[in-house]
């Protein structure tokens, strides 16, 4: 008995020596670690404040402040009136249909123009409620752009086809409007870069509009002749598009409905919340409620739930390939149920040659840019502010690239002729003090640069071979410097100017100019529009 007891103590001593502690000691050390490293410190004060506010009320605390120096104009277009009556779920009852137009100080006829489609499950919201005025004013201020929020008919008054027609008519009006005091002449406003954008359900409709315009213009894989009917005034084309947490999958079955489902972890101290704090139902409950909402949107036509335009999540090569899709920017929360609606679509779009940037904000909830002021806690929500600033930079840079393409007679939008991947950033909170130890600020500055200074993005010295486009991390885009034998920007500009001048004569001279120019510069694929009486032919030109 004594021998066995000694052996037991020997084994226990060996276990303590091996593990460094006995079970009781390990428990005490665990308590010490918890005390010395509170998990609340993983979140910034503004994020933690928003979490507790939204948990109590998911309809609370969106932004309240308007951007300075931005004027709002109420627009009443002919034929847009509709009635929000007893069957309308929104609180803004009665006559509807007026749009809000936000014009920043210093705007000109060539300033970018943005049509924003508001969210609200297609059943709620307006240009004048739910903080959409605040959002539009901030985008207008940061992008130096004219922003219009359209008041489309809400379901059940409106369905997919009605809402799409309403949004398209709003875009047509914005593209051709003289805009009052600006008194824009046709030659000026037709050179204004045109964007669409939207959030949540409105983001899905905005993306459907991008695809509809692409298909209606005749872009398709393997098609050389482009007819470009006048869908928009003077045959204008979209410069780009922006989306905040877009709802793109009307069947509501992407994996993040499960993996990002809400959970409350009960502890000895405060409870901890993880997952989607905005939609807190069981995955099956969320699926049922979202799908019922989607059925109302499509007018109970179940086939539209997987239609590649109405439900862009299902878009394929026909809808995304062959050019015609402008550069796209997505800002989505890393904890939301519809994260996959952005990330999966972005991967497919890039595969078929579209320039796509996706910012996944770790820990953020659905439509987080609309909480940029910090939910009323007195500290701004860094992630929301960052997404808004990114949006402003994207519109500025892509708009400048679109103007350059127009000035040189190059066909827009740019498109790769080989499979690519989206430029995806997983963005962590940089406001916490300890992030400086493991997340260099320079890395975030590189990400904010967007990498879109040229007409399309490409790594330095890219010569048109296989592989995905990327940036060199400086934000300088294609043709930066002389790395890899690329021509200096001044040379590239001169060559393009010569090409543009020669192409004005058309025919053989233009072709010779292109042949002479191509060996001198390197970078990304562009297309030049060579027009004749039979339409326009897209030619690949190397920048």
C-alpha cells in the first residue's frame, strides 16, 4: 500500500513537472490571466459602446450629423409619384416619390454623380429618413460628388421590376440633368463620371442595375461588335459602383448565415456577444424571414430568387464576362450574416475580369458605415469612418480614370482578359493601443491608397502575362515608375496623346499609331473604341 502511494505521488510529481502546474494551480493562473487581460480590451470603446446599444435596440443610433458645406435639394421628377398607404410598412405615409439631391460646395458640371439606392429590405426607408440624408451628405463631401438618393416605390407597392425601372429612370435623370445653378451644358455634364451605389437591399438592387446596363449595352464574352444603344443620355457608361453590405443572394443560403449567426456567451463577469448582432435569430429563423422578404421583392416569382440579374449572387460568365462591368468597391462587416453575398460575388466578378476591391471590416455588423459617429457615444466608429473615406477615394480615383479614358477616346470600362482575384483586405481595428505592436500603420496606409490611380490596376512591370492583377502597395497602380521596363508616366501620356490624335483620322493611320504605341508602354489591358457606321469595335490596347 505504501509502495503504491509512493508511486502515485511520484506520478503526480512527474505530471506537475511536465505540465508546470497542478490542476488547482492552473485554474488559479487562468483566473490571473483573465484578470490581467480583460477580453473587453479586444474591442475599442466605440465598438463596445455600439455593441451594447445595438443589442438593446437594433433600430437605434445611426448617424445624425450632416457633412458641412453640402446643400440638399428636393427633386420632384414627372411620373415618379406613388402612395404609401395602409399596406405600406414605412412610417413616412402619404404621397411619395421625391428624391434628395446633395451638392457639395465647389461642385462643377464635371463633378462625379452618384445615384444611391437606400436599404430597408425594400419595405422601409426614404431619402429623407433613416439617416440616408446624413450618409449622402458625407459621401458627397468626401468624394466631392453630387449624390442623389431616389425614392423608389416600396414593397408591396413596388416589386423587383417596378423598383428597377424607378432606379434606372433616376439614373437617366441624374446623367442628363443640368442641375440648376450649375447650368451644365451637354459637353460638360456628359463628361461627369457616373456612379451607382447602395446599401443592404438597396445595394443588391444597385448591383442588379450594373448588370442590367452591361447586358443591355451588348457586352458579352466573345463579342467584338458593340452597338451601345442610348440606355443613358448620349450613350454614357458607368464609371464605377459602391456597395455597403449588399444583399445579393435572394435565396439567402450562403454559409455565413450559419457561421456568423448570433450567440451570447455567458460568463462570470459580463456577457460576451459574437456573430451578427443586427439579425439575432436562429439561422433557420433568419433564413425563413429573409426568404419571405425576398419573395415580396420578386413579386412571388420564385424563379427570380436565382435569376443572375435580380439575384446577382448567381451571376455567371454571361453577366460578368466580356467587359462592360465598371470597377466595384464593397465594404462589408466581417460578422454579418450576408458576408458571403459580397465575398463570393466579388470572387466571381474578378474571375471574369472585373476590377473589384473588398474591405471586410472584422467584427463589424450589417451596414456599419451608417454608424460612423459611434452610436451616440461621443467617439467615432473608426471602421465606419474608414469605409466612408475609402468610398470617397474610390469615387475620386475611378472618376479621374474615367475622364482620362474619355479624353483619349478609350472605351470604358477597363477589363482584364485573364482570370483575376478581388483585392480583398481584412481590416482590423487600429484604434486600440496594442495594435501598434503587431499591425504597422504603414500597412493600412497602403490599403487606403486603393491602388487605382491608372485606368486599371496591375503590378509594376506587368507585361500582360497570366496571373491576377495586383498593386505594388503604393497606390500608384499600373505603369508606376519604370519597374520591369514600364515606360515613365510622361512617356505613356505622350504616347496615348499621339494615339488619340492619330485615331481621330481613323482607318490605317489609327491602326499604325496603335501598333507603334503598344511596344513602348506596359501595364494593364484597355480597350479603344474604333467606330464606324456599323457600330463600335473593342480593340485591346496595352497601357
